[in-house]
């Protein structure tokens, strides 16, 4: 049997390069990346008030996420 203890657990949307990220700033935690802001908001609500939803770019397979600013 293979020992998977050293492998990071995949997050929801781990293969998305861009989308709605659910993040906690301090300490940094990327909880997931979603194509839908509704799905991202649902996870952020479950995780609590320290998590926010931002749109941005995700490095596939990593915890790196860079939010994009939008002109509203």
C-alpha cells in the first residue's frame, strides 16, 4: 500500500487556473477555487467569518492564489 501522508490534500477546484477563491489572509489558507461565486460564497460561509471570496488566478496544484481587481 502507498503511503500518502506527505501529499497535500487537493482543494475543491484544484485544477482551475482562474476563478473565485475562498481564502483566509492570516494565516494564509486557500480553501478552494470555484467557477461560480455562489459555490465559493457557500464554502466561505461554512468556514466562518475569517474567510473571504475573491476572483483571481490560481497556480494549479498549489496554494498560490492572486486576486484580480475589477473596475466596478
